[in-house]
């Protein structure tokens, strides 16, 4: 449980999109569109080795030639490429990454290590925080940041929503938009190799723009850390938890 380098995730000054694409419907294309349409004030830097520009923005062949260090990286590349991308980002000084890629835990490198374990080990060595992998991404409307591949954006509000389920997260975003409900933060945690519910509670519990925190939980990795963070956050604001999977079908 730590808020170390979470400022780079929750309040980045620059964003790189690794795997940005012009291909309609691709994750890399949707993420770029969402970032550009969200109104983020900082530089959005697409990384694509074969395209000169992505969605009209000058593209870079790899992380090493970016004009400035990205506080936050959004990673949407093949599983076998993710560990090397995280290594490059760590070397350049990036301190947070949203890893959208799925399948990292079902494929292995030449040494027999899963790409997920390799990525996590590399990220820890640099102090680089990971949201995901296999997640929908994140939105922080207050700073115009939509680093997700959701088909709808968040409206600004005071409720922070953190979900382990991408499908449920999509349904909540649809519902919120239909009923005019705003969110201060939206985070999809995915497979949770690093940033977990306790980390989010620790950070969001101290955020003045957040009046309530809503969590949709499938499983908790560290119950003691979660309860400690929950007690602390609940002193400042309501924390509502919906726990799924209490029946055999779940």
C-alpha cells in the first residue's frame, strides 16, 4: 500500500501513447481520440514506428526519441512487447503507466517467465507504477484526461469510481452519462499487478475534489492493507463497496 509516484498517474503533465494507431476501431486509435477530445492541456505524444502522424499529431518511432519525458504512458501493444516498453519508459523517467494489453499472464518469454511477471519486475525496479494490465483505462474529467478506450467519456463530478471489472465499468459509464451523473475519477484496475484498491483509497481519500468513493470489487489481494486504507478514507468521506462473486456463479 503506497501512494509513491501516484501523482504521475492522477495528475500527469504529459502523456505518451505506446501503440497509438490510425486504424479505425483499434485500441490505440480510440485512446488517442479520447485523449485529444478530452481536452488534456499537456502534450499527448503518440508512439508508432511506422506512422508519421496519428490523428493529426506528430508521432515518434519509440520512447527514446520523445521530446520530453512522459509522466504517464498508456500502453496498447502486443503482450510480448510490453516488458521492453516498460523498461524503455523506466529508463526515460516515466513513473506511471496504464497497461491496457490483455493476455500477459498467458504467454511466456524464452526463460519461461510470464510477460506479466517480467513487466512487473521491471516496473518495480524503476518505481514505475502500473494500472492494469487488461484494463479499460482511466478518466479524470477535472484535468481533461481520458486515458481509456471507453466509447463514452465521463462528465465532471465529485464521485470517484474504481472497478475491477471492465464490463461493469463500461455499464456504469453508460448509466452515468444517461442520467447526467458526474465522476471525479474513473479507474479500471484490471488484473492488478501493482495499483490496487488500497492504493486508490489512500490517494483518493485525501483528494479535496472527491466527496465519495465507490468501489466494485471482485477480489482483494491484501485484506489488512485494504481495511487500513478504507478506515482512513472513510474518516474524510463515504466509501461504498460492492463486492461481487459471493455466490458459486460468481
